[in-house]
């Protein structure tokens, strides 16, 4: 097995061999990124990884910083949290609404990444649109302009996006808690 990153001894991660996922425990002393080491492979071990603990969370609350401040998952969580949620849902075989996916459903990562990109573009467009209705001399909205209407539409969109995000996160979290006995 080739180590995906610097890992401490005893850390358990998933590896794939011949299309089957199996749990690998890092040997005492830890490993460096790219280091090759031996691990037992038991074919037919099932589709559920042995590294998923029962009755507790695998990582602690602040373990997002375990691999340093430049880890991609940390920055995905900060900048594109819906896209990161889509990756988690994809691994759990859920759809983008946080329920069990059917064959042929779109990838939740692609759908939620699309929503994230749309929200970023929307924000940029409405920000520039609102700037056009500000009086440069006073810095206040121009009297009689549609500034407040555009502003209200923008606020309504981001409120709806926030409610949607909370809903999908809670549905995915509930699935994880139920399937792991947490």
C-alpha cells in the first residue's frame, strides 16, 4: 500500500485493490506520503469499510486541521462547503438532497458544485448591479431607483440558499448518525 499522506502509527484509512475497498492500519512509527508498506488484504470483505467506527465520530471537532492549514478538504469546507458536502454524499451513495440515491441520479458533488458556482456568479452580478444605483457623491441609494427591490431579491436568494444548505446538511448528518449508531 502507498501512503496517501503523512500518517501517524495506528491511523486507519481506506485503500482500494481489485475494485474492493478495505481498511489499512498504519504501522507503528507512522508513514510518509508515498511510502510503501505491507497491509493484509482480505478479498470479499464487503462494501462497508472497516475503518468506519460504530457509535462515535471517526474524527474530533478540530481534526479538520490535522493535516495542516493547506489541506484541500479544509479549504473546500471554508470556500465551497456545498461542494465538499457533495463529495461526502457521493461516498455515502446519497443524492444531492441527502437521501438514498437511485441508479442514474446525478452526482451530488456536481449538482452542489453547480449551485455553489451559481451563487458566486449571482453574488457578483447583483453586487455590480447594486453599485450602479448608488449616488457617488453621497454613497446612498439613488432616490426612485430599484436599488431596494434588487437588494431584497438578493437577500431572499441568499436566505433561501442558507435554508437549503442547512436542510441538506442536517439530512446528510442524520443519515451518518443513523447508519453509524451515533
